[in-house]
C-alpha cells in the first residue's frame, strides 16, 4: 500500500466523507472475517488468486472503457513495476495472511497486520536513515511489545507462533512493497496501476497455489456456500467498493482523518470475529490489541504529511 497525498481537494459534504470513511472502516475491517470463512473450505492461495484476478480484470475493464489506459506509457517497465508491487503486497502480503488464518483467529491476524505503519517507519529508518520522532520511537516500542504479548503457547493464552509470524511477515512485505511503489515507474492513473498489480499478484498467487499442491484432488463440490459468498464479498466489497471509497477520500478528506483506518480496522475485525465466529476475547488479547493499536496511532500521528503530488494515490 502506498500513501501519498492527492490533488487539491474540493469542498464536499461532511456526511459523504463520513459515509465513505465508515465504508472503509467496516468493509476493510470485515475482510479478515471474510477470509476466515472463505478458507474454511477453499484453498488459501488459489482462492486469493481468484479474488484478485477477478477484481483486477473488472477494474481493468472499467478503466479501459474510460480511456485511462491511454493516459501515459504502459509498457514493460510499468508491468515489471506492477509485478514487483503485486508480489510484495498480494503474494507476500495477502497470501501470507490468507494462509495464516487457518491457524490463528481473524481478529489476531488483523492486529498483526496493523503493524504496517510500524514496519514502514522501521524500514525508512534502516534503509533511508530517516530520523524517527520521539512519538514514532515510542510507537515502535509499543507495537512490538504488543506483539510479544500476543505470542506464546496457545494453551497459555498465546496464539500459534507460525501463524503469527506469517502475519508479521505479511505486514513487513506489504511495507516493503509500499516503499518501492513510491518511486516505481507505475502508470499515471492509480486505478490502472492497481488493476495491473492485482492481475500480476493474482497470477503469482495462482502459481503459489499450484506449487503448494492446492490443485491436486481439488473438489469444487466440497466448497461451502458460505465460503463462496465470502470470496464474492472480498472481490466486490473488499477489493473494489472500499478501495474506490478510499481513493475518493484521498481527494476530498484530510489525510490524517483518512489514515485513521489503520487503527480502526483491527478493532472492527476483532469485534466481528468475536460476534460472528465466536473468537475468544481473552484479557491477554485485549491488552495486547490495545497496546498494538496505541503504537500504530503514535506512529500515524508522528508522520508528517508528504509533499503534494498530482499523481498521488493509495494502492491496496
């Protein structure tokens, strides 16, 4: 995901802004629940591939009909950059989360993925030698302390270490892809770039599924209706509706307000996992979750706005 500011905003109704922001809060927060339901009977990498190939094809068709693909060069350099971003965000990011949700609760996965701003701050410090503000340093310490509290033996109240590490790796992969996307030679139109990333990432997820043996002995008759509906929800709402709302918000709402999704989404995910899937809300999870969210909030409040850029967008 890359977050840079949009062109100058036009005045819009606060009601429209909050409706769009509420959609991002609820839909992106609910994707962890939908993923957990989908992988209950669907193969993880192959179902993720189906999600992004379908969403990418739909988005490509819409943007092609609008003529967006004619705005700027789209050749081998753009496809190569889109493939790198897609590999980091979708294969290394979403793919690891989908796999991990067969081992850990959806709410825990959301809390671990919420570490994204912390990984971005850490990578910027290590790779670009950018100095961390005090609040950012405190946010890093809080975030990793919350993760340490989450980890441990399941029988002792912790979560499966392998699933947790997969989600942490997913968040780190997403952060690295986000940093690369800031300077990558992607197409000028953000929705065109997104469709290319989805198509490339979806293809890589399909290859990962084949390597993992997911296509061997595949039985579509074993797929539950709930899993198929969850996959459809991820395609339509998770990858298209919420993303469109987010891009619109970047053009019409203050960036600090839009960025609040980073610490609202995991709260929504934890509550939905508890209310719908019956996932446990242990004292350890609640305290660790509060610590992680506090760390993310500190990081978000410590990051100064980036300079304006007419080609800005957020890519999910």
